[in-house]
C-alpha cells in the first residue's frame, strides 16, 4: 500500500503540530510531502529534520533565509511568500493538502489545491467563509474533496455518512459558549487578552480562541457548514453545550437525532479527515462516558451572541459579504490582542464594517481579495488608525 503524501500548511501552529503527531502515529500510511509556516523558522527547522519534506515554505524571504542558515546542507527546497505557499501546496506531489494556516492567508492554497483536483483536509475555515461558493464549485469541477478538520463540521460529516440530504431536517452545531458564558455586559467590557485567550475546553491558536469567546467562530462554522453540506442556513442551528463533548448532531425527518461525541482533542478530526473514507485505529483515548457527565445544552440566545446573527446576515447577503465579515473580524481581533480595542467592541466594529462596505458578486478569487482589502482598510478606519 502506498503512503498518502500530505502537504501540511501551517505546520508550526496548534493544528499543524497535532497533524504531524497524527502522521507520526501512522508511518505506514502517511508521509509529509511539504511543510509551510509563517515565521517560526526554528520549529520549522526541527520539523524539516524529522520529516524531510521535498518543499518547505515560509511567509517572508528573511524567515526563509533564517531557515536555510539553520539547516545548512540539510535544507530542502526552501521557498517563501505567496508563490512559496503555492509551491508547497501544488508542487510536492501531495495527495492531500492539510490547510491549517490561520486567516485569509490560507484561501489561495485551498483554491489552488481544489482547482488542481487535490483533496483538502480543511482546518482553515476562513477559506469557506470568504469564498465558499468558489471553492466548492472548483472542487466539484476538478474532482477534489474538501474534508472538514474543524471539529464540529467534521462531526457533521461523520453523522451524515450514509444519509440522503432529503432525510435531514436540520444540522445542529454545538458551541462551548466560550469563557464568558453568563458574564454581564460590564464584566465583558473589562475582558483582557490574557483572560480571553484561556478557552475553557479547547487549546487553540489566538485568533480562533478570541473568535470562540465572541462566538464569531460559531458564526463562521454556520457559513462553513452551509457550503460543505449544501444546506440552507435555516437548517443549520447552534446550541450551547459547555462541555464540548457532543461535537455536533443531525436531526432526521423521522425525528431521530444522530450525535458525534468524543474527547476535545483535534487529533480525532484531523485523523478522520486524513483517513477518510477509511477509519484507522485510535487517534485518541476514547471518552469515559460516566466521568464526562453531565452533558448539558442551552439555547444560543441571539441577544447574548450578536456575532451569530451577524454571520447569518452576511451569509444571507451573499457575494463578498462573508469575505468582508472575515476581514473585519481579523483586523478587530488583532486590535484587541494588541490592546487597541475593548473585547466588547470586536463584534460592533465588524458590524459597522459590514454595514459600510459595498457587497459585490463573488465572481473570482480576485474579487474576494479586493473585498478583503477594502474591508481591512475600512476596519482600520473604524479603529482610528
Ligand atoms: N486550533 C484548533 O483547535 C482549531 C480547531 C478548528 C479549526 N481551526 C482552524 O485552523 C486554522 C489554524 O488554527 P490554529 O489554531 O492552528 O492557529 P495558530 O496556532 O495560530 O497557527 C497558525 C499557523 O498558520 C501559519 N501562518 C500564519 N500566516 C501564514 C502565512 N502567511 N503563510 C503560511 N503560514 C502562515 C503560522 O505560522 P507561524 O506560527 O510560523 O507564523 C502557524 O503555523 C485556523 O483557520 C483555525 O480557525 C483550529
């Protein structure tokens, strides 16, 4: 049996490191074709020594040079920037691209992979938030599969196996509710980056941790789910489940519900996306049902979680609106992490940018990036800088 060649993009991040751990557990089934990261050349050098990829990419020329200096004669082909990321995506004969780059920077790689018929194990949900229609159309046209790594959409993908779309009444995404569930408006106004970066159930990179605290992340997942499973937004609901054990559920027309439960460990959905359609032995220790009880569910009240309503509004508007949503959120979250914006201003700033920016038809990736750039400058204007 030949091994599946995996391009690991964002290899130095939270998902990327766990993806390499999954590869390490399956040396007979998986090998690393290429690695790509932003700036962490030191960790990337360790990964290159271990995995010996054909191509390795970093975001900047200086980071690429620092990597070459560290590796000396051991250096493989080291590339950088947008072209470098493209080469790591499509130029290393990968069978599957695991895209765990954070933010809009991941979109081109997803688009390039599916346009060449390469399957994508997708953690970079921003690709589908920004350009879901284009990505899924390119995947269909070129015979590529987009497999969700994001744990809730991955859970839905598992629940939906063997089910016809016509049999589905609704999909239910679960949300932990973030670290500030039950906090008052006054308390939310004083939230610091340090506090917001402590997620109650998952350990993740900074942007998604803040997005989980505002629940914008769950709004993004509604959009992601819509494109992945081709179901209208009205059939996609969100329920707060503080324990993060049930990762999502489907409800069928006969009233049956099928739920996916498991430990809060990203290696489970990562392995699932890499093994699909097969299932390989234990990615993680299974759940201890008794110890994990109780499992509780609460409504995701719209007035408590305005980011959810905003994401639905952008999805309804269509075209470039969801790209604007993502760009504004990326800028606002960065401003919060730099101490330039209060926590409870993140979602209002995104709403203001969404109200101000022109929405156009999403006819090409170039249109998406133009909307992304316009929304970023509009968001900066709202931040006063
Ligand atoms: N963490 C989770 O549990 C989780 C769960 C579900 C979905 N996701 C999604 O997975 C993606 C990654 O999340 P994360 O938590 O792993 O983020 P993270 O820890 O911040 O890692 C981000 C990765 O992207 C790399 N990167 C940043 N800019 C880049 C660029 N221009 N070119 C190439 N690589 C670049 C970073 O490299 P450097 O660090 O070297 O700069 C790093 O490897 C996000 O889209 C997130 O929404 C994450």
